[in-house]
C-alpha cells in the first residue's frame, strides 16, 4: 500500500454567489471562525503528513499568493498553478497543474477550497487506487441546496443514476484522484470534471463512499453565516485544521 503524498486544492473560482464579499477578497480567503477557509484545509493536510500541496488560482490570484506565499508559515510546500485569463474549470485546472509539473504524475487528494468539513483526511492518505480506477469520491447526504443529489453508489461503485431504489448523494468536493482521469485534455482549454467522472463511471472506474462528518459548502453568504454559527456553538476541536 502506497501512501499519498500530494494534494491539490481548487481555488480558481470567482465566488460570484458571495458578492460583494468576494469582489476584493478571493473566496478561499473568506474567513471562517477567524481563519481563511483554505487554511483549514492546508492545516488539516499538514496534520496528516501531506505537505506537498498544489493550488490553482485565477480570480484575485495575486492576493491569494501574497497571503499564503510558499506555505512555510504552515509547514507545507505550496505550488501555485495560475490560470491567467479565465479559470480552466476543475479538470482543466488539474491538467495544467500536471502538464507544468506542479502536480506529480501520481494519485493525489483533491479538495474544493470552498467546503468546510470535520472529515479526517488521514483516511484518504492511505487510500490505494486500483490499476484501472480513476477516482474515489466522498459523498454526503443531500443538503437543502442540492436535494436531487449528484451520484449514486452500487456495491461501492459510483454511478450517475441509482440502480433500483438506491439513493443519490451529493459530491462532497473531496476525493482521491488519478492523473489518468484527465488524460487527453487539451492544454489551456477549460474542461469540467463532472463529464469525465460520468464517462469513467460507465466503465466502472469510479468508487465512492458516504461520509457523515459535518460538512458545509460555503458557497453563499448565508452558508458562511451557518458555518460560523456552527463553530461558535459546537467548537471545532475535532477539526485537524483548527
């Protein structure tokens, strides 16, 4: 079993649903309980020994890089993959990071910068992808803002539609990813991740599991208030990034 040694945090979005807050502040730097949202992830990854972290950036990239620097203040090494004009979307961003050597050609933990969760990344660090496996996804029970869910699970395999009376769940924005998932993309061209996942699901190359940890998609000002109130009331002592 090989231990995963690298991670990528997706941080190139404009955060339009959180305006006016994100007009001058990149969404990953929006503070949750007094700490930038992305720093919760950086600290949680560092705590499990994953210190080689690539971050893609586009909107207000300079502010993001000036604030986080090379990661030394968090005892990690940050590699910046800057998408100059328009964001390359998730798959395109991953492809660029691989093409430019910011991300090594081996499995990595992939995390959306705009989620907050008490999930322990250590469980993913030891995850081993099979030879033909392209990704292992974490799913959660559907929140109010995504009632229909994203993917279903059948015998550990993810699918776009449920088999029989199985439920659909929401993708938590956390996964173990193989670089092979984005093979064949064109450099510099935006590409979404979901279509690639769905194509791989048809070939039974995507596994998934449902987690029950606290999780919030901090995509709106309302949900930012929600996560801050949660931490204020319940604390965050069980979060590795606290």
